[in-house]
C-alpha cells in the first residue's frame, strides 16, 4: 500500500468500516510510514475532540486512543483470519469425506 491509498483508508479505518484485508495492509503501512501514522493520529485527535472530549473524565491521551484503535483492528484481523482458516478446513474436510465416499471407503 502506498501513502495515497493509505490516506484514503484513514476515515474508514477510524469508522470501523475498512474491509479487513485493506485494514491489514493499512496497519502494515502505518508501522513503517511516519507520515501516514501522523495522519491517522490527527484523524484520531479530531474524532476524539468531535465525539467525546467532554465526556472523558480522564481527559485525552492520544497515544492511548491510538493504541486502542490499532488493538481493536488487530482483533478484527485475527477474527477474520480465524474465520477464513475455519472455512478452509471445513471445505478441506468435506472434500476428504467426498473422496472417501467416492472411493467406497466410507
């Protein structure tokens, strides 16, 4: 993912609407691109200020919010990968049963 594409992912990423594969590529990109990470940080700050700055008794901690956003996305990535792996192994198991059935072993 390049910087131009990463910048188009910031809003959907913060909204939680970025597709899992694209979000994964975005996370990899911001780990190595200080400029895009800063854009994400700015987006987090704007979002925090707009939504709930007044409701946070502890004030705001941008690093903590960034970590929370990134951690939430990592969990979504892990869930997505787990679902893909489960689906793959279910199909593989079904294919195995079909092969055994067709060969008269089942």
